[in-house]
C-alpha cells in the first residue's frame, strides 16, 4: 500500500538513528531529505542558526507553530534546560502522529507537549487558552514555521493575549520562500520590534532564504 513521505521520514529515523540520541535523529532526517526526497524540515543550515538562537535565548518557555515531522522540535528540545516548558502546534493529525514518534525516538517525549492545534479559526480560540492550559505567562521564544499566511494573524493574536513580553524573541522560517510579506512588512514598520534576518538557503537547496529574527523591545 502507499507509504506517505512522512512515513518514509519516520522509517528513515527508526532505521538509521539511535534511540535516545536527538542528534542522530536530526542527521538521519537530513540525510534522507538531501539524498532521497526533499521535505519541508527547517534543515541543517537554518537548523544551526536556530540552535544558536535557542542557545543564546536559553528560553524557559518556547512555542513552535508548525511541528510537521518534529525535526525542529527535536532540535529545539535537545537544547532546552530540564525545567523548560515547550509547546508545539500542528493542526494536521497525520503529521502530529509522525512527530510524536520522531520525538519519542529521540527520547524527548517528556520535554515536549504536542498540542494538536486546530485549524485557523480554532487556533484563534486556542492561543488565548495557553495561559490557563499550560500555566504559561509569556513565551521567551516563538518559532514560526506553520502556514505562512498565518504568521501575521497569530503574532497579533499572541500580542493581544499578552503572551509576548519585552525581550521575547520570535524566529520565523520561510519569509522569502514561500514567503510571508505581510508579516515582514508589519514587524519592520512596528516600533515594538527590533528585527534582523539571518541569510541562509531553503532547506536542502541553493535557493536564497532568510530566517527572520525579531526581538521585542517594547
Ligand atoms: O508550508 C510550509 N510550512 C507550513 C506547512 C503547512 C502544512 O503542513 C502542516 C499542515 O498540514 C499544513 O498544510 C513550508 C513550505 C516550504 N516550501 O518550500 O514550500 C518550505 C518550508 O520550510 C515550509 O515550512
Ligand atoms: Mg519552514
């Protein structure tokens, strides 16, 4: 029967990565996606930038929007201190199912709470519930990697719900490809944010791409 790409990624992890070793899980996915089939993981080049931002921020609370197969989830979780609270949202139940298994293989399942995020409309209901559901006041770091047309609306919603504070850092993937022009326009023209971008390339390709770093200053 047909085996989906996400299943092939999971099989590559289970075949080539060592249980309990997050770095080997990352390596296995990058090898599969650079040698066999492209997939929309953040990849190793942008992943190293993500690692450096996570290490610098050393966040106690992290929100990831867009889990997919859990590649960036594993990268982030493996760098967090044990007391950290990490929530990742994936609206697609099939991706969430694979991500849970990838995260479990890396041995990080007790560090990451995967909350099945509902589709756009419901996610606008969901974000205001984070405080009560997870006892989180504000996020030290948010990684945006979900639907690109939702970056702006979800950022505004997080602001409105008081989930962001002075010093919170937002890191957005794919601001060039596929692109999030309204988001970039909004944060660049807002006095609340100090923003800059890290030059990079679209995962597993030579196409120009940036990771968009936002520090909240007010
Ligand atoms: O759409 C992207 N990410 C958001 C994914 C959204 C979809 O996957 C989860 C959900 O089912 C939704 O339909 C994306 C797309 C590309 N790309 O090159 O097309 C590269 C990337 O890094 C990306 O994060
Ligand atoms: Mg992406």
